C-alpha cells in the first residue's frame, strides 16, 4: 500500500470518526457518546504508537531484561492515582461515607486471584491483553478477531460459573478501598511510595542507552517521524494515565470490556446459556455487564474509537499489515481469548478496567488482580520456554 494512499485512507478514517462524534454530540440530553468516541480514538492512537500492551511489557521484562514497558505502566498508575484521588475527594469528601460512584473497586477473595491467574495465562496464549487485541484489530492482526470472539465466549463461561463462585468466595469477600482507612492523602502517599519502590527495582533492569536519533531536518520530517516511528515508552505511560483521568470526568472509569460482556450476556440469555439470575453481580462496580437498550453505549463507542484510532495510526505508519489467519492463529486466539474473557468476567475487569482503573482509585482488588496476572505471565512464559527447549532436541534428531 503506497504512502500517499495510506495517508489518504487514514484521513478518511479520522474525518468519518469526527463526523460521527459530532453527530452523536448533537443528541439532546447527553454528549457522552460523542466524547467517548473521540477520546477512544485518541486512546487508540496512543496505544498503537506507543505499543502500550501489558503482556508485551511484561514479556520484555521477563525475557529480555527490559523494564521500560513496566515503568510506563507504573508511570500511568502514578498519574492516575493523583488525578483520581483528587477527583474522588471532590465527589466524596469523606471517604468513610461510602465508595465513589462507579469506581472499579471490587471484592478481594481467592476467586479474584484465580481470575488474575487465568487472565494472565490467556495473555500468554493469545499474545496480548484485551485492550491490545482491540488496537491490533486496527493493525489487521490475524489473531485479534479470534481472541475477541474467544473473549466473548469466556464471558459466557464466566456468567455460567458466577453464581457458584459468588456463594463460595465472593459474597462474603471484603471490598477494600484504601482511602476509607487512610484518607485520600494517606492512600495516595502509600500508593506512590509503593510505585516508587517498584520504580527503583525496575530501574536496575534498563537496557543500554541506544544511539541518539538524528534530528529531523524539517518540521515536516519531525511530523512524519511522530506518526511513523514508535513513541517512547514514557510518553505512552504519561498519556494513558492522563486519558484515564480525563475519561472519569465525563464517563465511567476507563475500561474496555463492558460492552463486549454486555453483548455476551445478552446473547447468552437469548440462547438460554446464561443463568436468569446472577447473584450480586450488578451490585458491584467495575466493567458492568448490565444488558443495555442500545449497542451505542459510551463504552462500545470508546472501543470503536480505539480500533479506529489504531487503524488510522497504523495506516500512516505503514503498519496496517493484514494477512490471512492460519489455524494456529485461530487456535491460540480462541483458546487465549476464552481465558481472557473468563478472567475479566470473574475479576470484574481486565488490565485496563481492573488493574489500571482499580489501582488508580486505591482499590486493593486492582493490586491483587495485577499481582496474580503478572505471576501467571511469568509462569506461562517459563512453561513456554521449557516446552520449546524440550522439543528442540527431538526436532534435531
């Protein structure tokens, strides 16, 4: 695909999204849909240009001794912690009086740990987290469509097992929110201290400095480099954290699975596969899966924006490279996606909704889910290396 044609196609995508957002913003009574589409498009560009992927960043650390990606995640959480604690302090001045509206603060139990572990294995098998599969859909990934279909199936399996897990573990599990015990200042200080310790540890695992990049000879050259070259890790972390704070001012806390889970729940109910009553589920905040009256929910439009923004960004960068999927692509996408969906459903969110938005809000559930998930990624990668090493001698005989 020629550069000129790709740039023109990217501009058509941007213009179409802008026109749709403008049309949605004109609907009487609410500007949320238009804002969701616009901010989702911006997020899609950021995710694609910075290659912001929780699995890829963890893999780089565990296999390549490169902590830059994990430091970007730490930076995003730090920015979101400051922003969300300030916002929640304005909405709910006395944190002991309840929980902030719609914040991703979930129950902490062994079921949450299990969901994080299952989600982590799903990332290893499918090669990405759910948010990365959305933006890679805009790059033409042959795995992403199957992974997202598998995620929907996983949500259905999660709904089928929810009532059992709710009775065994979730119903009596505590919902732990740090500001309730430490106040907003104390909670923010504790989280920033933990993030500071993580930064100090990760800083020791940075690669050798790369050769300095030559300065662009013109403004047009600098602009071209901005849209064709990979953005620095820290830029991705900075912008993701800022967008997460901006989103909560106009929408629900940032998440990318609510619409997909809602559609899976609706189809499961239609086909008689989802229990008619899901005990206590809709009483929890997080990536809500309540069946919506229309598909044009703010979360659905945000996700569409992510795909569109990533598509436009990939076109400009020459990274829109679709190919016909192989059986292996389909198999690992579906298998990993099922685990991603089940983990996200039971954990009430994925890496964006649970880990990112949850930790930013001071939810212990976000920290627990994240720790379990990263442990599973480490273990899954170790198992993969062991299997490859075991198979290597046999292939050489």
